[in-house]
C-alpha cells in the first residue's frame, strides 16, 4: 500500500498535468477528472 505522501504527490502531479494548456483533448481531460476525483475520495475515506 502506498503512503499518504505518495498518493498526495501523484494527485498533485495529475492536477498539474490536467491544468496544462497542452492537455486539451476532452476525453483525456474527462478521464483525469474522474481519476482525480477518485483519489480525493480515497483520501477522504482514509481520514474519516
């Protein structure tokens, strides 16, 4: 299992990638949005 720091680092990386101007293909943006949302839910559940 990955540590919280590793998960947060990956989350921030994906967030930066999604915000990059070159990442403009709608399907890719949607996929990253879902992945980013899922990571947020995992982090929330672990801290409940």
